[in-house]
C-alpha cells in the first residue's frame, strides 16, 4: 500500500516516504509547467494534493511553488471592488464585483491556498492576508459565492467548503464554524425549503474533489471542526455508510478527464471496485464519527 494511503488510514508512517514516492514526484514535476491554476496540474493543485497526501511540513523545496500561488491569489486585483447590477457589468472591470451588498468572488481559490500552505508548514504573514480577504468577502449566511447573477442570495457549497477549511486550519475556528452552518443547515446536501437533494453530484463520491463538493468532502471538513457529532450530519453519515461496497467505497464519478488530466491516476471510477483514496477518506470520517466498519474496508493499493 502506498505510504500516503497508510498515513490516511492512521498508520504510523515516515512521511519522508510520502515525499519520495513516485506519486509525489510526478505531481511536483507537472507543477513546474506554466499556469498556477492549470487543470489539474498547476502549482495550486499540486500543493493541495501534497497537503491531502500527508506530505511532511516545512519543506523549503516547496517555497518556489508557494511564491507562485501567493503572487496569484494576493494580486492587487483582489483589493479592487466595484458595484455591479448585472452579470454583464460584473465582467466589464478587473476586480471583485459587489452585487446586492455581496462580494461575488471564487473564494475557493484563496481558501484552498490558506488551507494547504498551513497544512504544509509553509504559512507566513501573507496567509493572514488570505484570511483577511476571505473574511472581507464572507456573505451574511457565513459562506461565499462567485455567482454573478444579482438574484443569487445564498452561498455556494463549492465556494464555501475550501474557505471554511482554510480558516479552520489558520486558527479562525469561530469564523469557520459560522461557514459550517451553510452545510449543517442543509444537512450537507438537502434544501431547507423542501428537503430535496440540492444536486445529484453532492451524493456521489469523488477523489480528488479539487474545488467541487460532495458529502464526503463536506464530512472531512466538518471533522476538522469536530462537528461530526452534530445531529445534522447524521443523514450524510448514514448515506456515506450505505455507499460502502465489498472492500471499501467506490469513486462514483471523477473530475479529472482525458481533456483535463491530472498528473497521476487516482484509481478511476467503478460501481463494483473500491477506490483506495475514497475508501481511506470514508473510513477516516466514519471512524472520527464513531461509526464502526461493518465489513473489511481496507484500500487494496
């Protein structure tokens, strides 16, 4: 089994094994290409992957990648804001549009950066600036949204998940818990108004998620905040447990494709075969929630 999988499963692992693994070497090689945000191989995605794989913190060899992502996400344009009353007007100027009193910004970018730089031991005073931007853009309901439609008045699950994780990692737990209400009030996947499923992809399992959302990603984030005991997590936990197949959990869909490839293979998609990365995360979430495995769910790779 790969060292990163063993680490995810809670085993004692020399994290230098993760650093020297073939998977990490390929991720870092792809990250040298131009384009910080290039799908799914740019420096932004590489650092996020390393943080999730348990790469050892404080490695100065990652400083060049850190400089590239901070230059991108603390660009002066993120300190410029303007009022806009239509979607067309929101795209006419450089900066962050404000519509109906709400900043329309893809905060998942700054949120992810804050999360992985902190997890990788690469944070410096500029991470305070990332946190400040996130709090400045936070919506009244606790989340974030980049929707340029003036009618949009509710935070996006996609745009809220990573800022919540970033603020929590940065030590701003109260602010992160405020964001958690976006998910908890909807039981991680269901509309407040009628209890219907918000989107089918929310109850499919993926790895990696990149900037997207599903219930496993939501539960992972809420585990960081010690919120899995909140009764509003129960439906999502039950659903995750119900998706178990023999040997673990499958990846039911994926965001890396032939036209948007990742630097490495993450086990593919199959209804019958467990995905080792999804299985490791699902097992960790259920263990944190105090739910015992009903049958073997150890990743096979």
